[in-house]
C-alpha cells in the first residue's frame, strides 16, 4: 500500500466550473504507483470531468495538480501524455477494420528507410504487438487480425497494452467493464492487475462496486462534484461503498417503498 511512499499524482482542492455550473467542488485525490485507485460515483457525480481534468482535456478553475511531486499545468492532453498520464476511454480510439498492429502503433508509427523513402515497419510492429499482447494474456491469431474481430475485453486489453508500451506511468481507465460480459470483464480485471504489478498507477473509473472491489487498493466516491471520502482496501465493505454511492437515506427509503432490497 501507499504507506511511506509519495503519490505520483495529487489533485488538490480541484474545482471546475462551466459557467454557473460547478462540476467539481474541492475534490482532492492522491494516486500512488503500483496501486489501483477506484473512482466511483453514479451518473453526474463528476467522474468524467475529474479524469478530463487529470488528463489535460480541462483546466481546473481552481486547485493544484502535482505530478511526481512537482506542480503541473497541462494545456492539453498531449502535455499529460508526455508526462506519462494515459487515458483509455470507452470508445478506445480504434479503427475496427484496421489490423491489431496498426491500431497498436497508431500515432506512434515505427518507420524504416528505403533510400529517400520512409515506410511503416510492419515487421517491427507485428513483432512488438504479438509480444505485448502475449504479456497481457491475449494470444492473437496474428498481428494482421482486424481489431474489430476481437472481443470487447480483448480490445480493452489492446488499448491498455498500447498505453503501457508507450510509457504510461499513470493509466486512467474510463468505465472499462461497463459494456462487457462476465468473462470479458474478468479478462480486463486481470489485465488491470498485471499493469498494477508493473508499478504503474491505475485510476479505475466505474459505477460497479463489485468490479472496483475485485482490483481496487483505494476507493474514492464522488457525488455531485464533491468527494464523499477515500478508503483503503479493508477499511470499507462493498455494502458501505454502494451506500455511499446511492445516498444512504434515499436508498433505505426506496427499499421500503419497494418492499425489498435494492
């Protein structure tokens, strides 16, 4: 756990205003190397705004961001990526009809020179793609396999492996299991565990308490742009997490009106 170690990212008293709308109101979160920090909350809790602020899409209205102990200001996502903060969004930014290897190296194409001409180095791309996917437990038919033929969980793993290969120190995963079945979810959670064991910090955005408890070392709950609390594994139960997300008294009242357990 984080005892005795410095966080790699600190988001301190972050506020984000969109005109008169306050999307984040004094949120503080610390992210540690080699840990999976789960950020939970219902729709509208502020999760998306928070990760877009961490990843350079939004500038905070107020508050400070520290990366590896130094104050940072990201003008755009390229600054965050250059620092080592990579984000895997739900749409994965992949082209289904393109091969896995071309998707893997999209934006970071390896080139080889033939006289005055520089061409995509297929051999290098294919070899690295197969090696990196094997490390993540995915055995492809071949690097030329179209990424659209992979399962949802396998595509998530491609995106995660790509971020790790290109130097991510902090990996932000935006609802990576939200549209997956049980087996695919298990594969993604296993991939998250592999990444964490490499010493990379993982920020896992989810509204699913079971998935969070499966891999999380630290849990922060957001509600309407504020932090309801942060707890380490062993300090909070799944039921307590669910209760914090749902708004305790509202959930109890709903259970009473429905005559059962929600």
